């Protein structure tokens, strides 16, 4: 089984991100997992988990603060001692359901806020971690391409799918994730020669603060599926828009 030794996950204090951290630790027992959060007050579960697991490092990061990325990378580099990272999961996401739902409600600042978190941050953080992803891939060059080498998971949504859009609305969320999908496809082509795979992924409709209580699956079911997709990630699925259940999503 491919095992990512060093992992970075954003938005790890609640919802899908917190469950990703829990299952990544159980399944892979990584050497290091760096999990970001913003506010200690709503991150108690993550901080408690970090106090119980020496390999889990909770790191404060608002993903809009791109000027903090260099310090984050330096911190990861010194802890991992030149091993690089094998898996970057850009999970932080924002969906303002109160605004930007209809064309008449469009607000420029709100649209930009969606773009900052859902599109620009995953792109810029991937750029920032590129040297460490390259190191991770090179250091494990005897392994097949995938999470045993270096991979980036961009947590997207089928609301970013053009082909699957039958209801309209939610402009900010939809277009920022559609743009993320294109960026992810681009990266999958650009980074393949460096031994780094990239996929955008729809995690399902998940019972979290964002997904709401009517959602169809639990975070446990969602993340079990995501880890299976990651384990099976290879050159053939690189750049494909995947779903948590292993099927392909519609672009
Ligand atoms: N739930 C679903 O049904 C569903 C469906 C499709 C896609 N997704 C995607 O799955 C991902 C996780 O969603 P979720 O359901 O777990 O949502 P959630 O429970 O609302 O959690 C969102 C996460 O993103 C973090 N975040 C938001 N703004 C941030 C910022 N500026 N900087 C750093 N972190 C920030 C939040 O941190 P704070 O606690 O600090 O706000 C939180 O950790 C998102 O990318 C979302 O778009 C979810």
C-alpha cells in the first residue's frame, strides 16, 4: 500500500478536514501531518487530537494570508528534515449561502471572497509547496506515481460542474470551484513531469456546517471514500475530476 509519509491538510478543524486528519492518521500513520486551523476556540477537537498524536502538528493559517505561506513551508521543511511532502490536501472552502444566490444579489466583494478562498488559495499554496512536493516525489522515486510519491488533492464540488448544473444560482461558490477545477487540470499536466499528480474531487453532499443536516453522507463515509480514491490515484486518473465514491464527476 502506498503510504504518504508527510501530509498537509488545510481547514482541518471541523467538517471534512477534521475527519481527513483522523482517518489519515489511522490509515497511514504518517511521519508528520500538518493540519491548519484559524481559531483555537472552534478547533478544540483538532487541538486535542494533536495533543494525543506526536506526528500531528496543528498550524494556524488563514488561507487568504498568502504572505504567511513561506513561513508555513519553512516550518514544514524543517520538521520533515528534507524529506519533502507526499500529499497536499487543499480542503478549506467557503460557501456564502446568504448572498450571491441570484444574479440580482451579486456582490463584488463577496464574489472575490469566494475566489480568494476556493480558487486562489489552493493555487498559491500548491505553488508554495511545489519544492517540497518535488522533494517528496524524488525521495520516493522507486515507488509508482501517486500518494507514495507526491500528490495534490483539490477539494472541489459538483456545484462547480458545468455539465451537472441544472439549478443555477450560488454564483460565487459555483464559479470559484469551476475555476479551481480548471486550475487543477492545468496543474495535473504541468506537474506530471515533476512526478506530482493532481486531482480535483467532489466529496459528496456531506453532513457538515456547509453541507447541512439534510446532506446524504456522513464525514466518515465521505473520507473513507476519498482515501480509497487517493490510494488508487495513478497516472491514468491524474487530472480527472473524481468523486468520493471512485466514479468520475462531470466537468
Ligand atoms: N459539505 C458538503 O456537502 C460539501 C460538498 C462539496 C464540496 N465541499 C467542499 O469540502 C470542503 C470542506 O467543506 P466542509 O463541508 O467540511 O465545510 P465546513 O464544515 O464549513 O468547513 C470549512 C472549512 O474551511 C475552513 N476555512 C474557511 N475559510 C477559511 C480561510 N479563510 N482560511 C482557512 N480555512 C478556512 C474552515 O475553517 P474555520 O472553522 O476557521 O472557518 C473549515 O475548516 C470545502 O472545500 C467545500 O467546498 C463540501
